[in-house]
C-alpha cells in the first residue's frame, strides 16, 4: 500500500470502531483521567480533523525530513514546551469529544471524508506546516496513520471491542515506532527486547 492507502484504510477502520462502541459507555473511564469520549476525541483530533487544516497550510521550509523526525522532536524539545503540549492535548481531547455530539459515528464518518478529500488535493512532495515545522506530505501523513492505529487500539481495549487493523497498517505503525526508537538512540534496546534478549523498562516509550 502507498502511504495514502494505508492512511485511508486506518481511517476507515477507526470509523468502523467508533460505530461499534457501546452507546451507553461514552462517559466511562478511558485512559488515565480521560473518559472514552475524551480518548476518541483525541484520536479524532490527531488523526482526522487536523488533516485538512495542515494540508491546507503550505510550509515554506522543510524543517523535518523524515516521519520519525516528527516524533523524535519531542525528545529534544524544552521541558516546558512538552508540558504545555500535554496540557493542551487534554483540553483538545475533551473539546473534540464533546464536538462529536449525540451521533459520534456519523460525525467521524464525515471527518474521514473531509480528510480523504484534503489528501486527494495535495501532492506527495508538497510542503505543509506541522506542529514541528515544515514537512513533506509523504513524511507527515504516516504520523496520522500511527495516531489512528495507536489510539484506536487504546479505545478498543478500554471498551473491550475488537479493532481489526489491516496488516499493512500495523506493519507501517510498528516499523515507524522502530525507526523512532533508532532515531532517539533506543534502537539496540528495542531490538534486544523484541528478540527476548532484554526487557524494556516499565515506563518505556518511543515518544
């Protein structure tokens, strides 16, 4: 699959997941202090609703030259920047969760359509302005596939609902995570853990 097909496949799978969530469980616990609605709101914001906004915002300078560079940025960013981003993410998740309204499934389907239309209007090498600076469309969009896959799995786990993802989507997300680990210096640790030669620290994360 191309990065475009992988993203659209992940988006369709996420929309199907939302349609199958129990109607009465939206205010139940999701992750940490987030409710299930908050968690879906975060996935919607990061993986769907911001796609048309970013793709319509040309970037004048290519600051980040790879998909993994997007995630690696957080490791080099000032602590106060990261803390502010986390706080803003919580507010954003709640706002977007509320915006899903009484029929989240229909709203998510609408957002998938809007994201697909926006993606169809840009070229792979177009530069867009992202949260970490200018990036090629072909480098930034896989980060949105990653968001949908990771947060979709989180939503499915807390709601005890199946979330079958295409092998290509899982492979893209897993390979992206491995490339990030290499970029931030954790490649040897991750490789040893995946081959049962070491254990990952309890709080290990690539981002």
